[in-house]
């Protein structure tokens, strides 16, 4: 009798198991419709949980549950749960669709010329639903000055990222950096500015108010004009003391008025660059 | 007197509960393979702290169906879909519990300028799905997440969080 009951119980459990089950897709692509098939008969509650999705609906067992494209826009893992007397579940992954946009970060926005590994860029391909596209793809990076191409290189995305690093050019001006992947492209600009001043030269003369001193046009070692606003320091050394004046470069030249009645030696510096010394005699 | 005891018990339960949520998220971070920039020690500590905090926030948000925990720890697409999840859970009456979280995280990319980091997280946790108060699904899950984190004013935030079948 006990054996008969056991057999009956096992048969009933088997019947329940066979009565209700679900089979989801093994994988799906973001933004594409999918279907989950169910077995059994009667009513059940269907749940779908995934990134950005949480929905519940009543269904008839044995029918197919249609998953709309809008339910599967976010890449990630989804759980489908089917409950009547008991609950059954299935999970599947949605992967990113094809690249639809390229996020491109370039640094810095302003860089001195002639610096090694000073400019870098990182590109991320995203699909139309802003999922990161992890399938390897080739991104082309192109550096341009105006319409002239300076260099280009290709990089394969790895884990959804492609990047490059390069030196800044020798001439000041705008450096255009393009990233492209198939039909997609993104453009960023880096302003290349003169590096530190080089070969500072000054000239000066005594006036009624003191000594008027000024630099020759200030340039870096590659001949690029140093930007206005860069500080130039003039130092006047007399027998009885020393005075210092900081002056910004205006229209390429820095000027200062120094009060030094005695014989004076004037020196100039900007950043780490030193210039020539100027000797001015005492006021008559 | 009984009211005081009750209040005390509630406070104690609340503090134990918050301690439990806090201690139930374990994160290990390996940043030795990050490139092209190496991860500074201080940055590693901050990432560890902020990543752990972010997962505590996710757990609270999806369990109690509240958006508040997502403020601060997330931004961009990650914040958008997590918020959608919570909002839809509120509508459908569902909730999820991520219990005993264990994250083995590897930093695989750190941008030359230090403005973005990609992490690979192999996360294990006990997933429970509730309809109202009724448990409808429970499973020990192992999920692989690709994560993009970016620095904000005083912390690192998760900008992108995407589960993948494998790395």
C-alpha cells in the first residue's frame, strides 16, 4: 500500500512538473523582440525582471509569451518566472546591438607643444539604447591640423574601449582628433599652445621715472609666440638692494618700469627660462 | 514602560538591520592588471569604498523600492536603468533581495588621464524575488558585470553597469 502511495505521489509530481514549464531564448539582442514558450494548461502569472524592467502579467499556460522590443532594450541578464501552483524560472542574456554612437574623451583641452604622450583619447562604442558594445571593433584615430592629416592609427576595442596616446605637435594651433568606427565618427579639438619661453632677450633705457625695460617678442624654443598673460619677472639689483616686478606678456612683449637711481643690473626670467642681463648706469 | 522597551527594541533592530546590510556586501578589488595607467593606492581604496557603497545602495533600492539610495552612487545610464527598475517594481508590486553579496572585482582599464575606469566584477549573491511579500523565486546567482566608473566631486560613481554572460 505504501509503495502504491509513493508511486502515486511520484506520478502526481511528475504531472505537475510536466504541467508547467517555460523556455526562454538562450540570448537576445537589445531592442529585438523575443518569445518565451510555456507548457501546461490553465492560468499562470508570468514575471519578467531585468535591467530597467519589472513586469507581471496573467497568461494561459501552453501559449507563447511575447517579449516586446521595448522590454529588452537594456543589455544584461533577465529572469523570467512562471507561477501557478509552483514557480519555474529561466534566465537569459540580452547583448548590445550594433554600434550607434561613439563616446570620445580627449585630454587635455589645452597642451604645450612638443610634449611626449601629452594627448590621449578614449573611445567607447554604444548601441542606440546606450548599451556598451563589447564585441571587438576597429576604431580609427586621426590627428589633423586644419585640413592636413598629421597621423592616423587604428585600435581594436577591448572590453568596449579603444584608446590612444600621442605627443603634442611642434607648432601651436588647433589639433583636431577624430575617432571613427564604420559610419560613426566623433571629433574633438585640442588647443596646442607655446611651451615655456626660450631665449629671453631684454632691452632697456633710463627715463625720468626710472628704468623702462621690455622684452623682445617672447617665443618658445620652437619659435611659437608665448601666449599673452604669461608672467615675466624683471629683477633690478643695485648696490643697496634688489627689487622685483612681475609683468604679463601683452601682444607678445612684457614691459616694466623699475625705480633704480643707482647703477643697476637687470635680469629677466619666465618659468624656468632665464634671459640676458642688462647693465644700466646711475642716474646723472 | 512597555512603550520605552518597544522603542528601544525598534532602534536596536534598526541598527542591527543596517549593520547586516552593510556587512553583507564583500568586495575584493585587484587593480594590478589595470592599464594603461596604474591605479594609485589611494584611488584603489576609494574605488573599493564607493563600489561597495554602490552595491549596498542597489540592494536597498530594489528591496525597498525606493530611489533615494541611487542618488550619489550612480549616474548616467546605470542610474537611468536602475531607477526604471525601481519605478517598474513599484508599479508591479515586485521587489528583489540581493543577500550575501560577494564581489570579486578586477580593474582592467584605467584611462591615461584617470577620468574613467573599467571594472570586471564577478558577483555572487542570493537572489530572492518577491511578489508583494510572497517569495516567488530564489537562486544563488553568479553574474559578470562590466562596470564603468568615473570620478565625481568627492567620490567615484558608477556610470555604466552591464551584466554579460562571460568576460
